[in-house]
């Protein structure tokens, strides 16, 4: 049982480049989330989805976009990368009001 | 701005002692409360959740909730070096699904 799978694990971008962080879950969860975690800080919600075709902004959505065409996949798109987007990104999913299942994270550096 | 506050630590305790981790939150409408443990370089994992005022025990862990005072705490009994990690408090202000606001975490160090 793979759970939540994120790719890539590490990436270095140049300022102004774009990339997509991939997230797939095999638990048939309706709810999926993208968080970012800066060093020594808690997690900040970027975007979330309550089901295929439905997404909404979290606390820190600027500079990011998402889509949810299937229940399994929830990619996060970074357009025009900036140094402020250097962070660790976590994808998560849940079936409802209890446990969040996290992926292993993507460490992104923008130089 | 809905906030969740934690002391960043580190909180240092000797092996076998009780570690007490605290968290306060600003939104009185908060519905459920979670403690996640995060080892360095790893993703968070759920330790406990609590919905109602009072205590909830699970093995060596006890979560305590006081909605009137807007605080939630986590007690770890018989602390082990393997408990050394960052503990994130998270608060859900939504009744339908998880839309968590996380604190910055408290780093716990358990010395042998």
C-alpha cells in the first residue's frame, strides 16, 4: 500500500522557472492538501481539494496553482519561481475529519 | 488571522521523565485538535486527536483540552530518546473535513 506518493524528492530551480510537483494517493480519499514548511516553522496550507474538479485556496496560495482532474492526483504548479518559494512541500490526503496522511515531501530550492 | 501558538523549545527532559507540551489557539470556534510528531527530515505523523474537554489517553501519551482557556496539551510519560522530535499542534476550525492550522512546533529532546 503506497499511501501518498510525491515526486520529485529534491529539486533546484532558477528564478523564473516553472515546475509541477506531483502527488498521487491510492486510498480513494476525497480530500487532498498541499502544505509548505519553511525551516523551523509549522505547515502552511497552500491549496486544498474536497473532490475531483473542486479546489480552493488556503493560507498562502500566491504563486501557485492546482488542479484535481481525478480522485488520485493533485499536482501543484509553480509559475515563475521566486526565492521565497524555497521550502519543503508536503502533499496530504484524508477521508474526513481525522487523520491526515502525508507524503514524504519535496525539498525545493529556488536560486 | 486564526493562530496556533507553541513554544519553539527545545524542551529538554531526561529519559523516564514526563514531557509536557502546550499549545494555545485563538479561534473559539475550533472543533478538533491534533498532535503530530515530526522527526527531522521526515513528514508529520499523527500522535493523537481530541474533540472534547478533558483528558484522552493512548499508551504513554495523554492529550488534554480546555476549550474555555483555549489550550491543548500533550503529556508524554516515561519519555524515551526515540521521542526526540518536533511536536506540531494543529487545530481544525471546520466540521466537515480537515482544514488544519498548524503551530510552529515544539522541539523535544530526551536525553539518555
